[in-house]
């Protein structure tokens, strides 16, 4: 079956304001996931750190568990099965045997099967000024593989938050067959106001993929403020749906003929060329 014969599907983003209780966050996520399916969603995505928004490393390690026997993951697989939906948990912390943490996405099929896992590759180690700094690598171990998983409508390329700033990853996903790119995030208010819309629209345009970006939004229990404005963007860079800052569900109907048309009009994914970088020194030096 060609992409032009695949009927549209409904994508939904569940924007959250995760706190410091895993159980409360799981309940909030499932309520939003249920709301999304009530609105006809076939695919639902939650943000980065769905199950716990915690900056204190010791408390983070104390609250999290490994994948085996993980109660939050079991609740999400049950929800996907009960609601018969493709459920994408944007990320949750998974304790690793060596004592560090994976910032891991899960794509769960409607039968409750885990279809794909992705560990965030790029670590958010930054100093934003005015006392706001983050050192993700102090607690988290980076992943090393780019992942595309097949949905019924085409390939979904997986990224998480800070990965958004690395166009090479997105280009590789598009060249590898992705038709959709997931960008679940917990973008801060400062970086979100400056770059969120621009980066997401650029990634959609240059990959000619639909982009699904569920974000955290608002002031969290731990004092972190996130930007919200979850976005669904077309391969032409058009914003199809946008949230505000509060927890909510947004939806858009995804028609692959839009993607096919964008790639036909500007076939840039087939125009890559090898080149050499030449550094010409200043003759006065």
C-alpha cells in the first residue's frame, strides 16, 4: 500500500505539569490519555519526564526503579491496551544497573506491547544565567542509537527535548524513512520563549516530516518553570495545533498526502551532496 492510500489518523499531545509524585503523575497522564482517546486519537504522546519532575539527584534515584516490575510502565501498557491506542510516553526515568538513569521514551502498541524504546542521546548541560543551570549528565546516561519505529501510518523517529537542537539527528531519521518525528520535551520558559517554535518548525521543514512535540507547561513543584505550547507541525512548517501553558490535550488530523506533496515540491531529502570544508585564513594574519 502506498502512502497516498493510507487514510488520515488523529494525533494527540497530552501537555502536563508533572510534579514530585510518580503515582500522581501517572494518574494525571492517564486521565489526559483517556481524554485524547475520547477525542478520537489514534496516537497519543506525553511529554519528557512524564512520571517525575525532580532535579535533586538523590531523591530522583530514590523514587525511580528499573524497567522490570515498573508500576508506572505497567499502568501505561494497560492503558494502551484498554484504550486501544498507540501510546507514546515521551520519557520516564529508568534506573540502570550501574546506578545512573536512562531518560527513556516508550512507544506502546494498542495490544500493550512495547514497540520501541529510545534513550535520549544529547544531555542538557547548560548554564542559562540568573542562577538557572542544569547538568543532566550528572544523573543520566546518554543513549547511543537513533530509533525509528513503524506505526500503521509510517515510520516515527524518536527524539527527546535537547535532541531538538541537533539537526543531524533529525536528518538521519528522515533519511532513514521517518515520516513523523516525535519531540517530547520539558523545555524551560527561558529557552522556550527564545527557540521552541523556531526550532520545531525548522526541524519539520528540513526533514519534511510531521513533528509531534508534547511539552511540560507551567510552574512545577520543584520550582522549575516550563514553557508549554505543545505543537503539531506539518512537513511544510505549518502549525496544525498548539497548546497554551496549562495541562491539556490538543489534536490534529494527519494526512500523508501533505507530506508527499511537500517532498514532491521540494525534494531536498534526495539532494544531499558530499563536500569539503575549506578554511581560508586571513591574509593579513
